[in-house]
C-alpha cells in the first residue's frame, strides 16, 4: 500500500499511524508514505511518538504546492505508482489534488470541503463532485469529507437508513438532526482546532433544510438544550452549517428536514466572541497605508493551536482535565400502520462518542487533540478498508453511501475497529 499526503498536521499523523497499524493487523505488507510538505522539519515533529513510521516514509519539500499542480510532469518520478493521494491540507487544494490523482492513476481522499460559496449553497453539491465522471471512467474512487463528523457520522446514518428501508412496512424519514458536542475542560485556553478556521465557519450564517427549502438564520440566534448520551451535563446547542447537511441532502433528497447543531464549552467561547462583535469585518484602522479589521486582530491575538509535544505536556501536568467529542444523529420516523391510517412516530438515534482522551498519553497517538484523534481514526479506517475493496468503488463517494457498497459484514468490522480505538458507537430507539 503506497500513500501520498499533501500537508502534514495532527490529523495526518493519526491517519498514517492507523494505516500502518491496520496493515500490520491484517497481515498486509507495510505501508509506504510520501509526505509533501513546505517544511520537513516541522512535519517530522508530528511523528515524535512514532519515529519508526518514518522508516518507510519519504518527504518531498516544496515551496508551494502550486508548482506540483502546474508542473506535474516535473514530479513524475516522485508521484507515480501510489494507491491514493490524500489532501490533509486546506480544502482549497481539493480539486487540484484530485486532478493530480487522475493524472497518476491514483485514488483520492480528503477531509473537508470549501462550502462557503454561493454556487455550493445554491446547488447543494460539492465541488469535488464535478469530477465524478472522470473518476468513474478510470475506475478510481474519490472519498470526500472523511473524518469523524463529517465522515463516520454520515457512515453510521447511511447504515441505519439502509436498515430502515429494509423494514417490512412503510416508514418515512421526516427529519434528521445531527448534534455535535465539543467539550474541553482545562486550566488554560486551549483550542483543539484552528481558531482562524473556526471563526470563519461560525461567523457564517447557519443553514438548514426545512420542508425542502434552504433556511438561513443569524449565528447563535437560536438554541435548544440537548442531553448527549453518557455526558453528565445538559448542553445548549446551536445551528451551524457544515458538510454533513449538503452530503445528507444529496444522498437522501426525499428527507425534507435536515439540521446540524453544535454545543460544548469551546462553542460557548466562540459565541461570546461573536456576541461581543469581535468577528466583525469592520475596520478598526482605516487609512491609506493600512486597513485592519476587528476580525483580523482577533485572529492574530487569539492563542494558536499547540504542538503535539505541548499538548502531551498539558495532559501530563493535568492542565487538560477532561475532553469529549460526541455526535448523535436523531432520525425522526413516521411508520404507517398496515391496517389503519394511523401513523406512529418514533426517533432512532445513532452516533458515537470519544471520551478516553487522557488515555492516549502512552500511545503513538499522544499529543493529538481530542478532535484530531477521532477525525484521523475515522478517516483512516474508511480509507484502509476502501483500498482493500477498491475493485467495488468508483467515482466520487459520500460516506453515507459506503455502507450499501461495503455490505453488512464489512460495516460491522468497521464499527468494531472504531470501538477498538476507544470510539464508542451509540444506538437507541426512543
């Protein structure tokens, strides 16, 4: 198995470590990696707990990825013969890396999409889907929006919807609400994801689908309380706009209502900043020589993400006291009674939680954040088993469509593998 990563960060290090472990566990030959980076020195820091992985790895240091995109033949020697190209950098590179994968006859995967564009919102289609025909014609697959959410959440939802469709009576899915928890309790202000990215995402007006129509509201203008399984507190959750909404509506157009909500103390901090008008693009300095907005000032002074070594030290010193990521999809059902016109309503909940974050301390994953770890584990497991089953996959594939392709046996294996990495699968009929 030969894998190319574009960009190395916290999630990339988790995915590559998992792929190596899975290959060993499934008695496959070792995985060979090529990491394309701007700084090899900084990239290597992410593997300080897994140095042996680098024995089967090469680094290609480039000043700018654009040189590869614009001059692919120049890098033919380095890029030929790989099974998959993975974009673990910014979503703005998705299309370019996909085209590169097609040129070198490789499969493709990414972790997120650039969705804050009018054409994406109006069409409810991802940019990557424009290359569907090209990947199908080459019998290659492109897995998009992988991770824990989007990614595994969509996978679990797709698996459950397949089961519902096979029930021996008429069932209508009237609504899907996906609720995420991001909770980090610490003695210091610590971000588990890029604050700059979070500010841009949370300042964007939340979008949801109601009665098959797109609705927009002001950020943090609506909330409701939610009780996540196993989490001890009731949480205020707020509508947000993420890839899951587009993906689920594309795969299940018959579902008329889809919404995504997020809660937790990390989001509460962002809510406070937003309500203090600190996400504003209004200029606080505006003259001929310089224009500086409030938003840009906040992005530059807010604490940056910490290195893996610092995160590990925070756990050792108990600066980080507790962390949990949880994602629960409530699927609202309307069951038609076979002998009457009566309709029975119920809710089926499916999802996951990761709360064993502090247990990573003595593992190769030490130094990951409580978000990058499950994201990398989710993406890595789907990528590994997709490569094993690549003869059955082609085209641009959304995670919720994989369960139907994989089949019940492999779906069960994937869930078991997630559990072996301390990610709990939750399922309940309410």
